[in-house]
């Protein structure tokens, strides 16, 4: 997603009928840091 020069990447996993869980990263890492966790959702 891109708006006003800001680019945001996102991935969707799991069942759309279950509660939402938002995992946010920072500090020089990427979304890959959640790869092992998302397998449980």
C-alpha cells in the first residue's frame, strides 16, 4: 500500500472469521521476523 510517499507492506494469514492479530516490526528488521509465529495463527 502506498499513500503520500509512505510505503507499507503487509501479509495476511489465517482465517478471516477469527479475531485479528497485528504483528508490527521495527528496529532494522523485517516482516520475516514473524514467519515462525504466524504458523500458529
